[in-house]
C-alpha cells in the first residue's frame, strides 16, 4: 500500500503519469539507503552510534571531495555574498546531521525492515509541506496516494489501531 501511494504521489501529475531523471536518481538513492540499512544493526553491535555516524560522515566527505573539486574547477562553485543562503545551508546541515543520527539509532534499534517501512513517509510529508510552505497544489489523486502511504505504514508497523486485542479472548 505504501509503495503504491508513493508511486501515485510522485508519478501522477497534471498530464497523467510522468517520470523524470530526478525520480530515477531518487529511486537509486533509496536503494542505496536500503542497502546501508542492512549494515547498520551489524555495525551497531561493534561500535557506538556516535562513532559510526562520525566515521560515515568523514568517509562521505572524502568521497564527495573530488565531486566538489570538479565543480569548483568547472566554475560552478558559486558562493553567495548574501546571508540567507548561508543560514539556510547551516540549517540544512544541522537538520541533516540530527535526522541522520536519529535514523541510524532507529535502524539499529528497530531493524532495517521496520526502517524501510518509514521510507514511504517522505513523499507524503513533502507533498504536505510543499503545499503549506511554497503553495504547491495538491490533487485529489495525490491525497488518495497519501492515504495509501499512511495505511501502508500503519499496517506494516502493526500499530494497535489495526491489531486485534487477542488478550480478551479465552479458550475455555
């Protein structure tokens, strides 16, 4: 249900079904995140979450350095002299760091299967935030997609709302 809801939210626009290169990149990024989730519980048994996050950030920065260098060499490194872009970049860095720490801790405690279920939520949250913050329109079909996402997450996590209470039944 969650995947169907995400596909509806992301893939259906004004002119029907649409897929872009960005959709493909996001799909492959999610595959990468899913693969990394498989290693998190194993690593969490061998090192603290803080050390795990610090190491992954450091290695990630080393891997990004050649890409940033090529952007600078090509003349696409544009630093703004206005304060607002820098404030937003610092805020984005803070949000990314904190959510990364929470995500790692959540994967380590709940496991990759449960974490994968929650990967369905960002398109729904983005749909709502995009509407409230920047005024993107929400179509009826996207609301149906969002409802499927939420139902899929609730059903997959086994929240009490959808679980029967078996403690009240007796076999006597």
